[in-house]
C-alpha cells in the first residue's frame, strides 16, 4: 500500500489532488523538471553538501533514497555513537522521513533541516514537524528542532558564517498535535480514487502546483475565446513624453548563486553578467550591441566599462521594470572607480512598465503586465517562445550561471550557450523597441 514521504506530505498539505497525482502518476510530464526547476534541485543538493561540512565527524547514510537498508544503516550509526548522521532515515505511520542532520547533543538529538533559502518559512516548519513526529515515533529523543538557512549577511570570501541555524522547536511543538491527523487523512486519499478539489489560492501556495494546467481548463478556454482590441486610457501620449529623442534600450541578464563565488557578493545576490543594448530614435534606424564575458571570471568591471561606453549617446535609456536600476546601483558598489559615471547613466533611465500598467489593457494580458505577456498581445509575431531557444528569464539565468561557473561544460556546449544567451537578451531589448513603437501608435 502506498505511503508518504516528506515531499508527498507537503504536497498533500497543499492539495490532496496534487498528492494523489504525484503518487500515482510519478512519470507525468508535469513532473519532469525544466531547466529552472532542475537548477533549484541542484542548488539544494550543493547547499546540503556544504552544510554537512559544519558538523565534524558526521557520517552520511550513503544509499539510494528508497533502499530498504537505509533505516537499518541509520540504526547502526546510532549504535556506534556517531556525533551527526546525515540523511538519517526513519519510518513510522507508513511515512518515510530522511533527516538532513541528526545531531547528538545534550543527551538527546537536535533535528536540523537544511534549506537553500535566506529565511525560515512556514512550509519548513511543517516539514520539520513531520520529521520530528516520525523520528519520535521510532524512539528517537528529538529535543530540539532547527532550520539551517543561508546567511544573507555573509560576504564572500568572509569567515565561516555562510549558514545560520534557527531554533524552531517551539513552533514545531505547537504544530505536532496536527501531524497524525494530517497523515491519516492523506493515507485515506491514497487509498481512494482521484479526489475532486476545487481550484483556489492553494494552487499557488506554498508552491505553484505542477498540475495547475489540468485543473484550470475552463480558465484557459475562456482566455482562448476572448478577443478584443487594446483599451487605451486617456493620458498615454503625455505619459510617453519622456520616450522621445535618441533612446537607448537596456536589458540585463543576471545570476544569483546561492553560494557566492565572487568577492564582495552574498547568497542569492543578483549580479549583472550580460546586457543587450539598442539605440536610436523611435521608428529607427537602431544600432545594437551587447556584452557577454568570454571568460569565467568576475564579469562586473568589464561589463560596467562596456556599458558606459555604449550608452553615452542615449539621451534617455529605456528599461522595463526597476531591475536595471538595481543592477547599475550594484555595479557602482562593485566598481567604485566607475560609480560616478554609473550614477549619470542611472539618471537617464526611464521605465516603460508603469506606462503600460496604467494606460494600456488587453484581454490577452491575462492580468499580467510583464514584457513577455504584453508584447505578443500588442505586437504581432513577437512571442518569445516562437523566436528564441530560451523559454524565459529563469532558464536564461540558469544557462548564464552554467556559462559562467560550470567548468564541466564542454567547449562546444559553452559556445552553444553563448549563442543562445546573446540571442535571448537581444530579443528583450528589441521587444522594448517594438513595444514603444506600438504604444506611440496607440497614443496617436
């Protein structure tokens, strides 16, 4: 009979239908991770490995996740008095739990869950509560519970304070009485046909459900049938007044490694490593140039110098969202000798996103105002997925991180990544060019 694991339990707390589908359709196409999700998994693995280095004498239960010898091996290590066990495994109430770190101290054990995040979240507490319940049910004296996250204050290559351990014992103890009932309810789900669960906020919280497209067919059908022209509110022409003259169009692509690799950076700090730049008057002609480092070192100073060189001719520089302003500010901190010139560039930035958000509406926006949602609705033939090989910003960031940091990528693979990244980033600035032209047309 089917049982539960930590991940299944968390899915079941979100939605019983999600739990059922993940259990009985493990090979469903929705569960095949895309490049972005796989990068999240890989990041978690790397952070977990680094966390183990914090516990001297610790031993890993180095067996496959479903190996039936995992629990006996854990018992062997407990009997041997190992100070810390990594992936200690226990089974109770038909529920399987592998604990990141089981630390022997004060005559009992501290249970530590390692997360590649910058803070403790409610879903982490539920995860730890389940593990605590399972461990205690098998006779393990868990006296303290912690979540070990990355330290947002850490600056590479600083002292050994990459991680922070937070005591969550009180929160876990408060939640523990609800765990047996939740387990029983979920096991009942797995003994029954597919449940019918209404759509709602739980489809997005605490994580976006991979099966959401199955559950929202009426919504997709409504959007497919919906047609109409853009709705333009009064004031668009006036709002576009700053977007005249010789304009630059700027887009950065960034990486945000969980574990920092360049001096002065912190966990998950967004670091601009690539940009595309178009320049010209509305209607053209436009020049285009771009930057993507040709080596694997820290790109920030070279990027900043190239950026200043290319953008000097733009009277205003168009962006879409505030990310470009943040990137330029961060570059100024990273390269103090260029900070004054970067401040001049930042003063030239004008943001097109608030103009679209306030003055233009279209049914095909589907409630979104991001560039990739707005563009194909307003400009025919400008759908990113049809024009470039990278699906979106998350995949671009993953590939840029591989390009810059993964030494295992072959020379041919590295060249292919470079081509894809340049193509994708160029389309983002060209998209702003075409969108602004269309907005001026609507204003007329």
